[in-house]
C-alpha cells in the first residue's frame, strides 16, 4: 500500500529548490573561459547600433549596460595580463572588441539622453498647455464677470449679441442680476 502511494507521487520533489537566479562568481568573471589570456581570437559581431537600442526597453538597456561593463572589465584584465607577460600588442590585441564595447556603451548613453530630452520636452509642452488652459479659463471668467456687471447696471440687455443664443433680439431680461 505504501509503495502504491509513493509511486503515485513519483517525480514530485518535496524539497524546496534553493538555486538562486543570480550567482555571484567573483574573480573568475574577469577571465574568459577560465583563462587569463585566451589561446585564440574570438570572432565578434558589430557594436550595437542606436536604431536597435531605441527599440529596447529601459530594463533591457540596463541589463545590456552591465553586460557591456563586465565585457569591458574582462578585456581590460586581458590587456593588463598581456602587458604583464610582455606579449607584443600585434600578437595579442583586443582593441577592436574594446572599441566596440565602448562604442556600444556610448550609444546607450546617447539613446537614454534622447529619451530624457523627449520627456523634458513633453513635460514642457504639457505645462504650457495647462498654463494656456488656465489663461483661457481666467479670460472666460473675466468676460462672464463683465457681462454680469453689465447686466447688473442695465435693466435690459438683449441676449442675442452677448450670449450668442437663438433667442429673438427683442427678448429682454425681466429680472437683472443684482450686484452686491
């Protein structure tokens, strides 16, 4: 009976998975494939282009920034190790990878600055729009106040010209607004 019970739950683990999403590895992140200096040149692609970066979200750009930062640190470690071992620059050089990494990082900064400027421009336009709306409201209130003042001073005023309604021009106000 107990075996039947165990077999029905076969494959289900009661132990909690404790594998973290991020593992801090330490110093080995500064070495490519566990080697201070690689034995062969690794082919690389092009630097990230600004039009590709513009399509990325803020989170993706942040992740890419840190990947590029780690790559730059790795390449700087390799360059220092080659210098320490007195390896000639023409034999071992990652200058093209370093340049692509720096160029990609500069383009990320450029795209983020474009977004910052676009947001600042949007905020400025919204403030101007709100300011204009407030000015229009104040102007309308002033016109209403002037009309009410005029209605309070004169006993009869036609509504067609003042209020742009479709009432007859001979219609008058019987009880004017009293001013205090």
